[in-house]
C-alpha cells in the first residue's frame, strides 16, 4: 500500500494516462494502491459504461406501469393486484470463455441476486448463448461447460430455467457470449432500493466469506482477449448455489421486517461497487473497518478485500438497533453476518485497516463524475462500405422445399435445443405453464390466475448487416414472441454485447443498434427498464482483433390475465385451417436459407414496419384471448416453412399447405419477413376471423389445413412433401451428434 504508483502499475489497472491525471486532480495527491484499485474497477467499462452512457440516455424508460427504470439492481413494473415483476439481464462472457462452468454458473448467481436484492422471489431464469463454429476444437468444451454451469446453479438453487436462445457463428470462436436473465415477483409495497441513508446507520455484510477469487474481474471484463487469456483464470469467481439459496431465504425473511434501509448485492467489483453505489445514490459517505470483513483466506489485504468478486455476498444498511435481530436470521441460515461500518455525512469512502486510514476518496469522481466518452463513430453510409455486405445473389425460380427444409431443420441455428434444456429443471416450483421450445416461456404468478411470459431475442447477422434495422428487429421480435403466446408486452431488459468501442466501426454498431431499439420501444410502447453493457468482446487470439457480431440481446416480459388461455405453437387437431397473419414480402436477404442452402451472406436484413407489427400483434393477442386461434407461431429464422415445421413437430400433426401466392416463388417460403404469424383456426371461426382482420386492414390469408403425418407444399407445377418423422430425425440429431451422444467432451 506504500509502494510508489508507476506508469506500469497504472497501465496494469486498465487506466489511461488521461484517466490517471483525473485521479490526481480528484484526490489532490497521488493515490495509494488501494485507491488506485478502487478507481480502476469503478472506472472500468464494465462498471462505469463510460463509452455507452451518453447513448443509453436516448432509450425510452418510462410508462405508467414502470415503477423503477434503469439505475437500480433490476427494473420493476406493475402487474396489477399489488404485484410487481422485477427483472434484468446481464453478461458473463469473458469469465465463461476462460472457465465455462464457473463463468456461466456465477452469471446465473449474480443475476439472481440482482432480482432478490429488490425484494422479489425469483420465479424463472432464461439465457441467451452465442457460440462459435461447432467444429472449432474448443467449442464442445465451451458448450458442455456453459450448459452444465447454468443447469448446475439454477437447478440447485431451485429456480426453473424456462427459456432462452442458442446460436452459432464463427465470429464467436474466440469470445462466446453468456447472457443470463432472471424474473421475480414482489409486492409493490415491499420493494427494496440501494440508496444508503441515515447518518450513523450500521452497514452490514452478509452471506459468504471474502476470498481471493474474482480479483480484477471487472477490469478483465473490460479488455480484449488475447493468446494469454487463460492466465486470467484466477479472475473468474467460484459459485455455491446452496449458499445462494440460503441467502435468498435469509434476505426475504429479513425483508419481511422493517429493519432494512438499503440493500445491494456484491457483483462486479464486489465490496467496492456495492459500497460506492449505495453511498453515492444516497448522497452520503461511507466508512468501513476492513478488519471486520469476514475473510476465508489468511492475510488478505484491503486491496484484495475491496476488489474480490467472491460470490453470494450482500451489503445492507440497517436501522439502528436492529443488528441483533438481523444477525439472528442470518446465523439461523448458517451465513456470515458482520457490522463492518456506518453511513457518514462526509461524501467520502473511508477505509480503515489496523487502525490506519488506507483509503479516502470523494465519492463523486468514483460514481456520477466517472469518465464519459463520446467515442467517434462512422456514418451509416461509411459503415455500409466498411461492412461490405454484398447484394443478395440471384434466387432460383424454384426451390426444393422439402430438401431445403430438412437441411435447415438440422442446421446448427435451427436444430432442436432439447439436449440443452433437458439439463435444466424447468418445472421446479410447479408454476411453469409453457416449457422451453415455444415462442415464449409462460410462468404462473404463484397462487393466482396471472402469468408472466418471457423471451430473449436478437438476430446478430441482421445487426451486422444494418445495425439500425437489426436493433429495431430485436425489440420487435421480443414483442412478437410475447404476443404469440397471448401476453401483453410490458417492458424489456437488454444485454448489449459489442466489440471494442474505440474502433469507430464498432461504435457505429452500438449507436445504430441503440437508435433502432429506441425507435422500436417508442412505437411499440415497450420501455427498457434495466440492462447491461458488455464491450471489448474481441479476441486477438483468433486473428488480429476479430470482434463478435453486434449482439444487443433483448429480454422481454409480458402479462397474461389468465394463464390457462396462453397459446402454444403446436398444431392441435387435423382439419384446422392454417392462416398467415401479417404481410408477406418474400425478403430473403440475411436469411438462414440463403446462408445454409445457397452459401449467400448478402442482402439487406428484412425491414421492420413497427406500426404494422403492433397492429398484427394486438390482433393476435385479442384472438388468442377470445379462444379463436388454436395455435400461434411467429415467423422468424427460416421463414414460413420452418414455422410450419416447428408447429407440426410440436403437435405431431402434419399439414397440407396450398393457396400460396408468394412473391419470389417457392424460395419465399424461407423469407424471414417481420410482423408475421402463422396460426390455426377451426372452421366455424374462420369467417369471423377473416372479416375482423379485413376491417382492421391486417393482411390475412388461409394457406392450408392441418392433416396427416407429412408437410405437403402444393404448387401449381409440383408438390413438395416431407414426413414429420424425417423432420424430427433431422431436427433432433445435431446436438447429440455434436456432443458425442451423451454430451461428453472428447
């Protein structure tokens, strides 16, 4: 702590020379090592959002049903009857690449704490995973570790993992993405916030002891990977889901009293970020006695204690005199409890160790006055030239629909994820209404008729080809997926995964995606209430600074008044009429069909008409609520043909598809047009459905009937048919084959 601060030490802490000069100005002196470490993590990209904050401000965050938007541990929305939904999505990308099991497991643990910190009992977990080329020599190891980590933690803590998405692209070879989302429910009059108030109030540490795992985790998550990334393994935290379960129960028990003034989980940057955030939000100061911090290793220094990211820990401010009551609860649950400090009126963070002050930093520069950069970015036209997305090649007059569909259904990005989700307990708690595999998961609000629908969505190849349209589409698809099960979309969380923001082309992706997301959220009345930014997702080890595809993952939440009326994708009975709701344009640019069948990565992504999207989704929701539609599925990757195949597989019922007057011929069956639904309706309800849609200027067209055990596509010149059995074999085969039959890593 008394060693001189050299330029080398400053650089090792991820700080620029300009930032170090700001530290000198803020302190009026040189920092010691503890103070430098605290500045380094609080000013890291992971904690300060210094490259994205200026653009995040443009996102819409308010609505009458929003109780708490961005800025707290998680977002909060009103779902009626005195209930609130609390949810957030976060990344654990870098740790999961270095140590996939613990990286993914602690990602789940961290997002659970964000939610129950605010008083909610977690009801469901979701995830959004991006892996590289399946044939990459490291990919099986990464997939196996990540899936085991998610399942191991979620299953043990007793929260169902009910949905998510998994995609593959070589752009993620050196930097996979692991985004975790948790949704919980609380009473609107029992929501807890993090602002520390009350001069002299005790500051309490609860949960697990502090170790040396995770030190510099936030700094590591704010840097590119290189060939030495495996050396960063000690920066990956180690999780204990059984302790997390005890922590959930202990916190909820104490929350049932009125003893808590403020509460914050120790996530990225651990004790540093939790204490700084609590004090700065409350406009107060904080004093901590580092000798009182529970440690599990000998000789830990204040530097190590403050920067450790050991898991399953919380920081609280209690009302005076309530310490014994709180301690009794945490001791009952076999958790550590220690009063380690107090709220002050100094506006400073002061740390004491062995009777000496080892840190004295004004809180303003650490939090609200942290660096904020307007990074340069290229224009949309300049980006188009840089991205070099070629025009879509010539489309053949007739596609072999059956052969192409079989190949697509077995391809990495469309194959069944059953091998993954069967490793997750998606039924624990007894409230899961719709399990993984549909458009959105549906989980009942315990003890009520209400249910929350939830989904994660983004199409990175769209975002790369056109960041603005890709950002719009990610929000629109989440809106559509919630609507497809009958839920009214209420709000979203996001996890914004991009490369190095100091590259103008990457910054153009960030700005473009945020602009598109903002427009979609406003038009769809679908505000953003929480989120996370993960930058520097690049790997020099894979070839000179290769960045991931821009991946602004969207986590959407919607409400069903009656869980029993939710729609599913499965065809129900033979003889139902199949209808297409929405406008079909035959847009094949950036489609999986063009990539997988034609080897063509060109063309613009499908355009998103947000007004049409909203009209069609509202119509579908109303018709689900009335019981008119017997099955509903949105059109997404793979187009109408894949939507029909997934509906047939889910219900084990085939279909005869005719009456297709498609722009672009049979290949247009694979167009990924937006704002489009495939639905089924009984004969007695079809005329009413068609009449209502026509009145409201919503395109609708009957395209066939459910029947038999095959999908048959009838065209004027020929028929194309494929059996459900062959579709299932293709669809279910990819993951077991990739993972060695039982998922064992070679």
